[in-house]
């Protein structure tokens, strides 16, 4: 969530920056609600002042009426009693108006929250401007795509040879966009996840964390999936409890610091988790329906960092390098792309995508996305750290990245390491996880 003070005081500037992301901020609606909020608050303060003054007067009138009654000056006593009743009726009316204003303020705040919760993060100044992926900027490449002297098969053909990749049975069980993996291919998939976890924990300093796959609405709102992207989520309802299957382990990992004040000595917090992920892909428009490129259920090794604001830019580079190390150890050619303003995710201020080379498509495809969300998610979650210089709580910065998508890594290994007979060479770093197996075939 953006800083509400910034939205209130400089809405035109915010709207101009959001327009670079293709988002149109309804400045008129925002200003109208803000003007009404101010008017109701001013009226409320005025009414409270009047009520306080009248309450003192009521006490004085009551004392005067009682004093004159004790002196048997009933004319004066009745005079003050009438004044007392009139003042009481006025205060009662003020109370009703204050209650009405309190409800109106709550309604306005709810409308303001609904408006601000669907506003994306502001892009960092280093992010290139552009409407879509065509304006993304390549940062560097690693590795040289292999030159094959035979007709390249895609991962579906390679997996189907021995019945190891079975979409037909998965469709019978669950429907489209699911896959059954068997035998050595299932083991290779598991080996990839284990390798990634070991690399990130032993060499990159992330703490392995096991997280729930089902979370509540507060967690989804904290990282920005709700309310804007509800149609892309799988929801559950059991005994009246409404929860969601996670689209990425970013959600539970980041929400670990929700409603917390983290001690400065604990930062940066670096966490990694291997988890199932679930996405309805409601807006995917039927893209990549063949094979495992875009699934409703997939696995990913996620990286999350919680940092001091001054450190988040360096942490972003560090996280991206951790993801790149996975691809380099596997010997997979890739390129790093800096996403433009129009292609970034909702919560991101800056994003690097890693794209791996897929021989069957003759192009690079996304396998990791590493984003610095600055204080956008932290404000939604009320996630803070205590700054030792000021002694006061301040918002942390949150970062997340794929380290990397396991299914897409499997696809890339299968296609880049294939042989003319359809067998697949196991990358050297995975062989210890495969019981020494060097080739699937």
C-alpha cells in the first residue's frame, strides 16, 4: 500500500508516476473522499467542543437549580431546571450527530481503503519506462545455447517416451493444466528442489522454512494478492472459514513479520521454502497449454528477505545472484532482464526476471522473478523494525524471488541436456541426489 499521506497531499504526482505503470488513479474520487473526510472530522471536532462546553453548563445549571430549591426559591429553581433540561436535550442531539458522523467516517475510511488497496506500488527511478515486455532491458547473459546436430524434442515429447510425463492421466484426475510425473523424471524433479534448498541454505545464508499451503485473507492482502487478484486464486471454505491456497511461498514467508516489530539485530531476515503453489491462471488467456510451462499446481523454491530500507537495493542484487547461481550450477544458459514499468508485478518497485534458454522454442523463457517491494507490503502488513538511531518503529522493506521454479528448471534440464536417442544427461550437481544416476533414458 502506498503512503496515505503521499496520496492525500500529492495525488497528481502519484497519478503521474502510476500512469507509467499503465494504472489510472481516480484522483477526483480520491480528492472528493478526502474533502468529505476532512469536513466530517472538522464538524465532529466542533460538535465535541460544543458538547464539552454544554456538559459543564449542565453541571452548573443542575447545581443552581438544587441550590435555589434548597432555599425554597422555586421560581429560580424552575428557571434553572428548564435551562438544565434544554441543555440536556441539546447535548443528546449532539450525541446522535456524533454517532452519525462516526459511522460516516467509518464508511469514508472503508471507501478510501478499497481505493488504495488496488493501487500498485510506485516504480523505482531506475526502472525503464514502457507498456509491456517489449520495453524490458537485458542486463547480461550467461552461457551459450547448445548447438544440436539432431532434431530437438520438447519436454513433452521427451517425458512421454517412457510414460514419465503424463498429462492425460492428470486430466482424468484433476482437469487441464495438471501433470503426473513418474519414475526417474519424478526423482529428477525432487532432486532439483533439494539441490536448490541446499545451495540457498548452505551457501547463500537463507533459513529453510516450512510454511502452510493454505492461508487466510489477511495474509493474501498483506502481500498484495487481495483484493485485486482474487480471480487468480484457489479458495477454500470449510466450517465457515474462508482460506486460500498459496500462489507462492512468498505469501506465508513474508507474512511471518506481519504485525511485528523486528529487532534491528535480526535484519536482514533471509528465508527460503520449497512449496507447492496454486494458481487459477484466470487471466492467462490459454497461453502455454502444452506441457508444464503454465500449470495450476507447480513447485517452487522461494526466497524472501526482510531488510532495513537502506539495504534493500543491495539485497535485491544479492537475491538475484542467488537465483542465477542455481542456473549456472546446472549449466543452463540464461539472461537477466530488468522489467519496465508496464511489465512489473503489482507489489514490486523493481524487478529482475531470469529467463532460461529453451531449445525447443529457440528463445528464453522466465524461470525466476526477483522483486524489491520496498515498504509497499510492509505498510499493508504493519511490519516494522526498531531503528536504533531513533528508537522508533519504522517500516521494513520486503523482497521476494524464485530460486527457482522447479518445474521450469526440470523442463530446461530435459531440453538442454537431451541426446539424439531421447535420453537425458543428468547435470553433475544433481547426480548425488539421483543416487549416482548420470543419464535418464
